[in-house]
């Protein structure tokens, strides 16, 4: 499974082939993974998850029995030696601070607090399954006061993916449980009032044909929660075919848009909310849900990660990131990892920067894990090289 940790900073130079060179930050720590990076709204701090890497699957076969035993012995003396850690980094002076064990950290809009899903039980040496995540709660870290508070606790399953609402007075989060065999998935959406600690479910988990509806993504539009979900289209123990729908988080789950019935990986779906308030969906191309007209005809066949202001689209392949202008479809930037594998791409809140996590291996893509590297790229009119 993928996660993260950091301490050592390196600098790489992005060569602008049309103007001048730029310096961008990068970070890595040997043998550590990086997950869920987020940058503060003022672009001064990073928060992410770090985790000591443990060989698994085909990689474990590259290690000797004595090497693998070292991991087992360490687990006996420290049950949390591989647990995911929430880490806060000051970009300017490179100071780093461990906050807690957990996942999915997110800054408040005023940059003063961080919410995250606390890893309640030791998970070192174990796979990330619904059973090992069970009981995970939502916590808040106050940066100035250096204080941790528990905001919401689950009655069943676990909570994940918390985010602040627009005025930082409430936190929304995913309600999750075992959904496909032993693996956990988001199945509902909850909300907690920070001042009163009153928590409620705003999108109820529900089952159909014996399996949960899956929540792929949620967002707030004009004060209401909207959910992109997958609803099982057949009977059976495991989900192979789903109805893909955008719904209101109301009692009757009114359908705002339907992509139709597809196998799990046979369709690319997404939604975003324009600064104007218009809701757009990706269905072969971006379009508003109230119109059959295409919004961005020049990017008709382009699926990617939309920036928060909908200005850019990051098109991610295994070893490259292309930044396209949403309106014109023109390439704004291109970055090639050369020999590294991209693990995640995340936009800054102001859409000015892109956080990219790449994995570096010893001896090529199928070699032993070396470390994850966190990079900050800027989508300006130049080509970025490592």
C-alpha cells in the first residue's frame, strides 16, 4: 500500500525553454512513501502523510529471508513503526513537525487548522483494509495552539477524507466501510459542527442488490451537498457493473446527471463547479448538466484533474504530466519523470501550483523501492524538466 515521511530537501531546476530558469522545491526521505499532500491557501506550508515503506507483493520476492525478518523484528518492539504520520512542513525555512497518526489531511481556508482521519489502531505490518481502518475518527489540529481535538467518531466502519466547508465552521467527511470484500470504500457523507461537535449524516449509506452504493466524490454547491456515486447494476458478491450518477444528498437522492451503466473501469467520470456556480460533468467531454452543449470543445477527448478554479486540466500518465488550458485546450506545461512512476497529482487551492508525488526505484520501474519524492510544479508557459 502507498503512504509517506520527510526530512531531507533537494532542489531541482525547471528549465524554461522560452524564457528563464525556475527553481522549484522537491522533497524525499530514503525508504519513505508520501501520500495525500496538500498545500496551504497562502502557499507557505505543506501537510501530507508519510510512511515507512514495507516490501509487499512482487517486491518482497527481491528480498532475502534475513532482510524480511528485520521488518518483523522491528514490529515486535514498535507496533507503529510503519504507521502513517500526518506531517506539517514550513516551505520557507524547511521546519518539519509530526502531528499525529492518520490519513487525508486538509487545511482550513484561513490556514490555521488541519483536519484529518486519525488512524486509531496500529496498522504496521498490516494491509490497509476496512478492518484495519475501523474506528478511524475525524480530528482537528490547531497549528497556533499546537492542540488536537476529536470532532467526530463513527458508529460503525470508519471516517475518512475530511474537508472544511467554506466558512471553516463545519467539516464534511466520508463515511466508509467494507464494500467489496475486505476492502473499504466511501459509502456516505457526514458533517460535524466544529463549535457544538454535533455530527449528522447528510448522505445516508444505502445498499442495493446486497452491496453499498459507492461515493466517488462529493462537493458543496450553493450550500447543498452533491455526490458522484456508483450504484450496483447486477446481483452478486462483488461489483463489476455500476450505474454512474451525480445526485443531491437529500432523502430521495434526486439524480442531477446519469452517465449510464458501465463496467467499473470502462468510463471516465468527474464533476466540477465553476466559479460562476455552474455544475459541469465529464462525459466524453466537459459539459454543463443543464445543457447538451460542450463547454470546452477543444478538450473534447481530454480527461484530467481539473484545477479548483477550472482554469487548467492536469492530464496524468504513468510518467508524465501535461497541463492544458481548459478554455483553449492548449498545452501550458509538460513534465516528464524520465524513469520515475507518478503516484499522485494535486492542485494548490489557488490553482497556481501542482503537487506531484513520484516513486523512484533502484534499477528501474520494477526494482526495489528507494523513496517517494514530492515536487512542486507551476503551470506556466514553459516546459518543465527534472
